[in-house]
């Protein structure tokens, strides 16, 4: 979804029994329209159902943030939503508690990709190519148009960092989706991606928060942007924007909930996960923000019109590139150095 957090803030207090734990359950997610939807669907209803309260926080991602909080002994986060490579790395490094699956409904409740020994799949989303229909007469046809400043003039926005940026560059350069990670595993393939980025380097703006691409598109600061599909849809629904989504070769992935190691609120965190994993609860999220959910039976509860807007809809999934989490776990350090060197040139 980075650097550090926007501060913690106190959630709605719901009358109930005195707290048994040392501090309130603290949940950390990505902020913006997405966290507002989570608050409506998961956080407030759980507090009301349990007669409990929680604290919320936001962050911008980065495994180093989680390492530092545990290393320095000042961690007060319990449940954190992480990207897939952060889940794998943090689990291997012992940053997270193991999930007691029988206590949260069992593994059969979830799609297979949502099940991990340290994490519970929370949401499925895509990076898509977006534009402002009111400002851009001809819609982009795919990632190649992100690099075609003659056909579509103006600045472009990409996420700061190698992950997703290098995949997009190779797809735009004509690589087939099933070639992308084989190419990025080589110096020649990485060079090819960076050369493609060189062709528009002067036109690039780099975003670090999911709220930035729709803001920049609406203001005309950029003509095209790689963005989270849900943030674009939320800008249209909540802010009256007219932003378009090109689904061709979208990059799809899954975020997960993790419980930070040593959390004094582990039992409460598992209770929240059990509540949030119910299909009838998860089905309330996509109508507010079009991200796919992970409970097996949730999609059957969604109207067809809502299903069509999700990354998991068959037409949208048909050309998608699934981000390779294991590849990024093994190659993030190497490619982050290459990317940083390229940016500095």
C-alpha cells in the first residue's frame, strides 16, 4: 500500500464490561476510503457485537517498520494488514503470531490463497491503469499507452518502488504475463524494464499513498496513473469523479491480517478475525469499495452488478497478472537497490 504511520486515533466507545486486557485492541490498515469501508463493515459492528472498543492506526507498509517496532520494544499494534511479500518475510522472521485456524472458522471457510500459517487473507485487489474521462478523450488501451506520450500527452503516476513498477514496464514492452518474473530474475530482464522506464522518466510522478493517484488525476496533475482499483471506484462514488479503469493485464494480489508477535490482545484479535471472516459480513464490503473478499461463500451473496466491478470477476481476472509473492520475497532487496540506483541517476 512505504514509510510510517499516520497517528493512532480513538475509535467509537461502546458501553460494555471493563477491559480485561492491558490496552485496547489496535488494528492498523491502509487508511483512506478503504479503511473507512472497513470501519463501517468490520470495526464498528465488531465493537457493538462484543461491547468492546478498539484503536485504529494507518501505515504505508514496509517490513522494516514492523521489525523496528518489535526490536525497539515499543510495539502497540495487534492486528496489521500487510502485503503478501511482507506476510511471507515476517512469518519467516518470526514477527507474527501463528494463526489458530479452528478458532476463526477453519481453513475451509476461506479461499486457498487466503490461508497462511501466519496470516488470514483480507482482501483481493488490483493495480489498474486509470484516467480522467473528462480530461482524456481517448481512453488508454493498456500499459503500453502509459509509455506513449505522443498518443496521450501528460505526466504519469507510478507507485514508488520496484514492485508493480517493473512488471508494468515489461508488460508495456511486450512481455507476456507468464514471462515477466522469469525476465525480472535476470539482469538482462531488469535492464529491459528500466530502459522502458527511461523512456518516460521525465514525465513520471511517484506515489506512496493509495489516495494520491485519484487526486492527481482529478486535478489534472497526471494524465494516466497506475492505481488501486478500489481507490478509483471510491473517488467516483464518494467524490463525484469520472475516472476510468482499464483492466487489461491488471496486477492482482491479496493482503492479509497478521497478529504481531507477543500481542497481549491475541485472543481478541482472533475473535475479530472470526467475526470478519463470516461470509455474510464480508459480503458487505464490495458494495462500499470494489475489492474481492476471501470467504468462499461471500461472492454468492453479492449482486451481479457488484461482482462485475471486482478483480475476481471472470472478465477482469482473465488477463490479470498475479503478483508473485515468493519472487518478491527472494528478490526485493536486489531489485530495490537497482531501482534506487536508477531513480538517482
